[in-house]
C-alpha cells in the first residue's frame, strides 16, 4: 500500500479534495436542516472555535515535530562527514598497504553515502546493500592489522572506524523517524470536522470563499509532509558536508 504522505504534492491534492468535499457536506447539511436560531448559533460558534483552536494546536505540534526531525537529519549528515574525514586521517597510522586500501574504501564509501542522500528511492535497496558490503570491508581492513598489533594507536583507528559505522546507523534511524500515522489521522479527522462546521456555518454561495479553508489547511499539511519526507519533498537534506569532504579528498 502506497503511503500518500510520502508524496507531498499528491498528498496536497488529496487533502484539498477531501477538505473541499467536507465543506460542501456542511453546506448540504445546513440546507437540509435549516438555519439555526441566535442561541443555537452562539453555541455552534463556541464548538467551531474550539475545534479550530484544537486543530491549530495539532498542526503546530506536528510542524514542530517535522522541523525537529529535519534538523536532526541535517546534524547527523554533518556528524557523518566529520567521522569519515577523521577516520581518513587516522588510517595513516596503519601499515602503508593497509592505509592505501582503507583510504580507497573510505572514498568509495563516501560516494555511497552521497548517493544515499540524493536518491529518490528507486535505487535505495541496492545502495544499502553496497554500503553494508563496503562497511564490512572497511572493518576488516582496520581490524586485521589492529588484531595483529593491538596497540593504543591501533585502538584509535578501530574507534574511528566504529564511529563511521555508527554514524550511518544513526542517520538511517533518523530517516525512518517520521511523524506517526496516528498523528496524521488525528489531524485529518479534526480538519474534516472543522471544514464540515465551516460549511454548515457559512451562508454565502461564493465558491471561492468555500474553498478558502480547505486550501489553507491543505497548504499546512503539504508543508508538514514535505519537511517530514526525506526523499520526495521539496525541502530536503542535501549532503553538503559529504560532498565538500569528497571534493577535498580528491584534490591532488
């Protein structure tokens, strides 16, 4: 089953249609039930205000969750670049043959990490498989000389490689850490209720006015989904630090 939240533009269109239909449902109910008297209208406005306030709070909390996750992915990309760059220097403490092999593997691993960030998902499984294989080769490259001569210097190289491998795991976990589906469901229910109430309350027949609230809420949903989508959103984490590191390592 395709999760439409992973496709922000499609999600915006779906949300706009659903909320627009919800508003028209409120209009239909209003016409069938007839108008409300002044006292009932005041009570209805209280309910409508409470619903809109609660919806605004939920959207605000969800936006905050999306921003915090986006910042976390950015910070982990920087940490991953720092870990790889530091280990690239530490492997020079190994024997010459192992140093050359480790540096070559680190450059190749760096390219794979950049591909992880820029891919839209179609090649992700292959990239993950290649990354796991390269990680195994990297670990073997530093573990063999370190186990042969277990010195504090070798332990430093092992620790640096461990940081490289761990940073990839932290990054992957951050990319899996998304806004829960239950939160999206709650926002959707509250948005539908708010639009039904708005349609029930509005007396004008102006179609553009009936479209105002659905458009506003759909834009808010689109922004949250876009920031929370690591791969298919407009606002994405770019591997700026990894690319900069790759360019610096390839300089003669």
